[in-house]
C-alpha cells in the first residue's frame, strides 16, 4: 500500500469515527412512515423544502405554517436568519422540540393560523402540503391571517398537489385532500392578496415552468402585499 493510499484510508476512517461519535437525529412519525412505505416520496417532500430555502435565502424571519414533523426545517433553517415552525398539533410540536433541538435558529411553536395573525411580523411565510387539507370555507381566514403576519414587501409561498393529478393519488391521499387546486385557482388565490404572483410546476424532485396541467405538484409565490383601498 502506497503512502497516498494509506493516507486516504486513514482520512476515511477518521471521518467515519467522527460521524459515529456525532449526535443521532431521529425522523418524526410522518417521515418515518414515508421512509418505510414509500421512500421516494420523502425525496419529493425534501425537494419542496429545498425550493423554499432557495427562494428565501437570507430572509431574516421566516414562518412555516403546518410544519408537521419538521423534516424540512433543517433545510430552510440553513438558509434563513430565524425559522418559526408552527403547527396546530401540540403533540407534534412537543416531539419536534425534543428531536430537532439541534437547530439553533429554529423555534417550534404550537399555533393555529386560523386563530389570528402570527405574533411577529415575518419577511416570508410558506406552507407545504397544508392548504389541500383545509376545508374551502376556512381558506379566506387562512389567507387573511397569513397576509396580516407579513411585512408589506413579504413573500408568501403555497405548495400543493395539482388537482389534475388526483386520478393517480392513493385512496388515503384522496380522503384527506378536500381542497385541491389547479394552476388557475392557485394563481387567483395568491393574486387576490399579493401584487406579484409567480407559478411553478413540479414533477418528482424537479421544479420547472412547464405545462401546468401535466404537473403533479404546484407552487404559487406571492410577493408584496396587495394594497387595499
């Protein structure tokens, strides 16, 4: 074995030992279920968080509505000043606080956006896989409180499965998706509240600007609160 090969092997062993000594991080209940039953779906979910993280790079204060088991929180927290991750489920928030305490710039809070605006004014707010689970009658309240939680130049991001792809969804997904949208409905939802609205398509892990009806997933991005007369 040459000196170069020996050095490479030693460096590899040192790296492995360093990682073995590091703190282990546990997945939450939703992500663990995905990893066991449909691991590729977990890749899709993480890619959605990566998209949000890229758009919100260096934003000072960011809010995630409906953080679930916080599988994407480390991705966004790495890009922003401070992340507030909230959910209406107090049990999942307590679990997040225990499992994800390693994130120094992330605060997990029990909070329901339907109850009113967030306590702090945010630079950006995003929700991934939330709005499709919300009864349509509650949507106006959600958007009103979301916008009232943003600064005037704030950004709102809404990610949701495309209703056009619902024919391929599992029975479990269909049962829980009570408020699916196509690109026209998602654009209107954001345009009613923001001066500028942008739409993106998503298939698997790829976000693009392709033909909306062929997208499995949609992202709507609103920028700048619409001025009310």
